[in-house]
């Protein structure tokens, strides 16, 4: 009787395991795409897109806007990680490149460089890039085929000040980043190990 009871319990356990396995397999297959990795690289700042960052620079009035006003609109190296302080040597390195070029400089920049150490500024560099993998989960997992969509934006700007008065501001960057990356490896996870294995066999004399 005890043996029959144990066999019955084992049979029931095996049945429940089979059902549980089938359910897990169904869930895994249904949500394969959701399991693909997604990563985001972004500079922490108050601007959520290229247009917001551009508006901040467009709001600067040359010869009128002062350092304190820049801080009020988020352009402050102590609160905004995308802002870097530029010293006079930094400004000099960016603009001073011989008399021919000096004549074509913006008058504000030329006066600032001649003013010496009171010439300083900010460099802004902010990016937001999202990498999302698409396609078949198993092909991706075992490295047979990987499809990645890359999207986002990149913004950079230069602000030059004499003392604390802004005399120059310019911006650039890439308002829209949209790229598609695809890699195919017929050998899957063995693609990278294959050449090393062949070399080991050749070195061993086979």
C-alpha cells in the first residue's frame, strides 16, 4: 500500500511538473521580444530633447546676459553635469591660431582674448542615446543574429564670457540620431571561439 501511494504521489508530481514546464515555455515564447536587452546612455540634465537645449542658448542675449542669469536657465556647472568650466587657456586654445585667423574672429572673442584671465566660459555636451535590441530572442541570445535600433540626440554648445558677461554663444550637434545595427554569426556562440580553436590545433601539429 505504501509503495502504491508513493508511486501515485510521484506520478502526480511528474504531471504537475509537466504542466508547469509547459506553462513556463508558453510564457517564455510569448514574451521573448520583451526579454531582449535595452540600454540607455544619457547625460543627466534638465533638457529632455535637442529643442529644449537649443532654446536655452537662443535665450541668451549677447552683451546683456550674465552668469547668474545662465544659472537660472540651467546653465550652471555646479547643478548641470553637462556643463564644463572653460578657463582662459581653454578659450585661447580653441580660438587663437595665428594672425590670419584672428582677423576673422568674432569681435567679442577677440576682445575677450585680449582681456586675458577674465576671459572664461562654459562648454555644454549633452547626449541621450537608447539602444534597443529587436528580433528573435533565441537567435539573439545565442549570438546567431542581432538587430539593434539606436535612437536619441546629441547637443553641444560653447559660451564665452568676459568677467561674468556673455559675449559669445553658439551651439551644434545632432537633433535626431536613428541608426540600425545588424550582425550575423552563422556559428552563433562558437563564432569567436572557432578561430582560436583552429589555431590551437595548428600549433599542436594537427
